[in-house]
């Protein structure tokens, strides 16, 4: 079937144990991501501490920790084997939590720009570090906001999963971008940017370095993409000025979506080049934001043909007006 599946028989069991472990003696559930609860998580991988406080103590403004119920694990030896016609490999990788802010109830659209900038720097720092592990082929950074979108904790956080394979959807995106480049000798994403800037119909907002828009024939209502205007395949090459402008456009886009859809659940995903690739002329890193407005039907699941009840032109027009 040409796809990989992570078989994780431990997560549901550990989820219950993890949940029970953070209920205090007064039967009040404590958030393990809040300051003062560092003992409820695994030891931090990285933290930004302006007060030079000690590791695994309060005083941090950004904290990255291993996921206590990881889908893949950094420890072990990478092995690939066959079972008859099927392929298997060990679940080598990394699964990390990026805690965006010490404030439990501060969604990203309500955070100050410096906090968002630091989150972006944290993404960059972790990608650069994990690229040194030659077993890892792709580093995926994503955010699930809300239970419907897959979030298991309310505290604002993103996740990182690094895998020994390139995920199927990313691989298809890379292949399609390469096919377009071979035919036209141009990056398809750069052409999309020029098209959107020319016609303006689907643009939500833009600034000197980025564009936010509803993609043509989007598969989901109010789906939004953010792309850098300057071609670059690798997110980790982001400049200081780009970090500042990305924080602004990400905050503003999510603010508009939050107002328009009354704080919906959503996913956002950072698409970047594979870990072992650099300076790809045909690929362009970007962020995709997908509000969870509708569930897939049997027709959509079986055929891969999606039904979107709201046109991207209508979505962007409405978001522009906010």
C-alpha cells in the first residue's frame, strides 16, 4: 500500500498512568507543563532561562521536554526487516514537547510577539540539533490546539516528531514539486506566491517577508498557508528579520481565525526540507493551518476527494475583513 504505520501499543496504557500521576492529594488535576510542576515531566532537553535558573526548575520562558508517551524513541539501534511481503523497522526517532509559554491559558494568538519569536527560535534550534543524528530523515513540527485536533493538554504547546523515514504526504509534496521544477524550471511555491500576489483574491494578509493566504481549492474550510516570499527550502535557515515577521503574520492569521470561528480547534504543520537535504531549488518551506471544521466522510476517506463547503475565496475575504 506504499505507506508506513507506527504501531504504538503503549500509549493508551501510559496515558491513563500519566493522567493519574498528576492528580494531587486534593483530587485536583495539575498541569505538568506549568511552572513549578517540572517534577511531573521528564528532564528538559532545552530551556530559555533569562534568570539563569537551574535546569528543571521554574524561571523558564520556553521549555522543551521529551514526550513521556512517545510515538518513537531516540534510544536503540535502527533496524529494518521483512516479514514476507511487508517491511518493518524499529521505532527510532524523537518525540518532543515545545512548551510555548509558562502561562497556561495564553493561546498563541494572545501571546506577545517576543514569546512567539522564541517559539520559532526553539523550532529552529531543535531541527539543527536533530539533523546531526544521521538515522533521522525528517523532522516534523506541528501544533494541535483543542481536543478535536488531537491535543491531550490545554497548556499551549507544540510537538516535534523526528522519524527515520520521510512521511508519505511530505514525500508526495516533494515529488510533485520536483516534477513541476523539471517541467518549468521554477519552484511551484514561488509561482503560487506570484499568482496570489497578482490576483489578491485569496490573500489574508502579507508583510515585507511573508504571505498568508487560503490555498486554491483548499481541502478544508478556512485552511491557511504562510510562506516566506524569498525562496528557501530549509526552515532552519531562517534569519532574525524573518523570525520577527513570521511571528507577526502567524499571530495575526491565528487571531483572525480565532475570531472568525470562535476559537476553533486546529492543527498547524511546518513543512520543511528533509533532514539530509539543503538548498533545494524546487522546494519551499511553509506552514499549513487547518481548522477542524468538518470530519472526513466515508466518500472522502475512500476516494481522497474532499468536499469543502466554503470556498478559499470566501474564507480569505472574511478573514481579511477582521
